[in-house]
C-alpha cells in the first residue's frame, strides 16, 4: 500500500488544563469538550503521519507502526497511547472490511482523527434519533463525538486505515445497538472496555 498521503500543515499538540474532579466523587473527572479532544487527537496523530514515519534511517519496506504493541483481531487492532484521569487515547488499525457495529461510548465524549487511509462513519444521536447519516473521513480529517452520539465505523478499503481516538472520561463500557429499521437503536449488548477501572475505583 502506498504511504504517499496529502497531509495538513504541522499540527501542534494541544493539552487541556487539568480537569476538575466531580464534587463528591473521588477520582472521577467530568468530560472534556469534544473540541479539545479533537485537538488532542490531531496532535497525537501527527507523529504517525506517513511523512513523519519515513525517516532516512528506516530500512526500506519497514512499517512505521512495527513498534506498536497491538491487541485485538486480525481485522481491527488497537493500542492505548495514553491514559489520564480526564481522558485517554487509542491508536486503531483497520484492515480492509474491518467494521465496528453501531455503538455508543458509555457516556464519554470523544473525537477521532484519521492518520492513514479512509474510514466511513454512519451516525445518529440517542438524544434526537434520526436515520443514520453516512460520512466519509479521509486522512487528515477528524470527527467530534458527543456523549449521546452512536455510530458505526468501517474501512471501505482497499488498503489499511489508521486512526487516533480520544475519549473523556476514559472509556468504561460500550453499548451496541440494532440498526435494522424494525428495531432501530434497540440495545443488543454492553461490553466492558479492557483496562477500565472497577466501579468506584479512581482511574
């Protein structure tokens, strides 16, 4: 797969001021604004851009993501880049045809930024349900995700896609929903996110 991508100007990583704990809940922080999360995602994506990875000392044919300790499946793998009490960030690699069904983020707000390849997002909102809207997202582009947004994300191919995802507060669970017209947004199951703290424990 070619790694010659058209990229935006250099993005500076913008880190937010420390979030304030929620009164009466030790170790629990309120969500950061999706706009701030989008800036963080874009900044974290910058070192993973194809032009940043193509260093002269790198042997020909070496994949710039080789050093990442990936988890997950053959089609969709992921690695947590960082975790703070207020937010966390993940790097996700999507092989062609990788598809994450319609889901929420357990009340967390978020943002994601495509580093390489392209993704497609179909989304609606639990607070104002409407038919799914589908949007393509190319390299260098991103999306903000409110706490009530639900979406399905997939890689249309033909090559791999890589994206950075940031959530605030860090993910604890994800609920998956039916997208059939006769059972639209009916919850199917809720899954705990690996590495999330136990209820009542500080992150």
